């Protein structure tokens, strides 16, 4: 048997549904305010790095926004784009699950709002690490765990109240602390993570849902319920959202958590932590403070 219903348990995201949602977004007219924002932010972050990147790759970014933003950075030599098939400016179509890079072939890998739907993110990061030359850089952003927390909560309450149970309506995304561990586990040096929370306000939940469709970000989960949403559930969703997440002016909040990750291909020139017990100076001496021993400690 084939199809989403027979996918292996570890396949959280339905790749065919993701592609279909991207095609629908193009047909509807894509909503790009988030990808445009993070593309400019990534370019700003990269512009602050004082080194040259002769060969770079943009992996999975769904639009040309990042390539346009990076075009103005003189430290980047040749930028190759590897995005979904729907992206017309690709150098080659590629799936972030299987980065098409040779070993030690790149000085820089960037990605914007693509890696959050990779089923094997540890594996993808390990392959990126393999593709980076020594002292090469990975800089990427993806949706973090707090993304659409309001919609997730409203859906859970609405379904529980109207059907007696809940189904996965909003995709789960990785926690920032987990992402830091994955970067380190992949073998990247000097891992750094941080988060940017973008709060967008809407007049109605339907306006948020329309934006999600035009971003290609509607529910891509393999475990999603295929039956149409009940009218009673949708009506209850509207009520809960207005009750819990409205500002004083009546507009509704929607949070997008942008998780940033970076790491370097290991190189001898990079700072390394000291081995335990190798310090040459005691903390008390460095602080010029008197040292007091606890009762029972040796001299």
C-alpha cells in the first residue's frame, strides 16, 4: 500500500501535501511578509561576519527573497540555490531532507523557513556539516515551538468541546534548546541559537488561515484528520480565539516564533573549551577575594 496513510511512524510531515500546499499558495498569490522579513534579518546577521564565503548554498528557502537579500553582501562569492521545484530561480530543485552537496564543498549554507518540516532534521544537519569546509558556516532560521500557539490552543479547546477529542491541527515545531543540541550533535562547532517572536494581528481567525494557505503553511502532518472541519468546531474556534487572544481593540494575536541556529565546520583556529583541571589561575585569585574553607575541608 502507498500514500500518506501507510507512511512510516517517523514521517511526521507529508511531503506530497507540502508540495501541494506550495502549489496552492502560488495559485492563490503567495503571502511573503514573513519570508521577506527573515531574509533581511539573515542578511544582516551574515553581514556582521568578517570573513569571505567563496561558495555558498541556499537550501530549501521557498522563495527568492533570501537570494535577493544576500546578493548585496560582498563577502559571498557564488550562491547556489536549492529550493522546492515550485521555485523558478533554482539552480537545482532539492529536498532539504537530502541536501545534494558533496563533502567539504561549501563555505556557507543558509536556509530560511524550510527546515521545520524536515522529518529527519538531525540527519539533514549532519549532511550539512559534512558538506561544510573547515571553518564553514551554517546559518538558518525555522519556525520554533511557540509558532501559532494561539491557534493550536483554540483548536484543541474547540475540538474537545464539540467532538469530545482532539486531532493534530497545527504542526509541532522544535524547541530552541533541542535545536541547540541537534546542532552540536551534528558535529558543528560553536553552536548558537536564539529566537525572534513576531506577533501579527488579525481581524478574524479566517484572515490568519487565509495567510497560512498563501504561505503554503497549512497543516502538513501525516496524522492530520482528513475529514472536513465541522461547522460547530469552527464556530467554537472563533469564540475561543476571541475570548483568549484578543487585544483591547478586538484584533487577534498570532505568534510566529523564528528560531535561529548557527554552527561552524570544526577548524583548529576556533576557540575550544579548556580541559577540566587545566586552569592556571584560581577564581579567588582572579577576583582578589579571600578564600574561606568549609568545615571539614582539607588544608
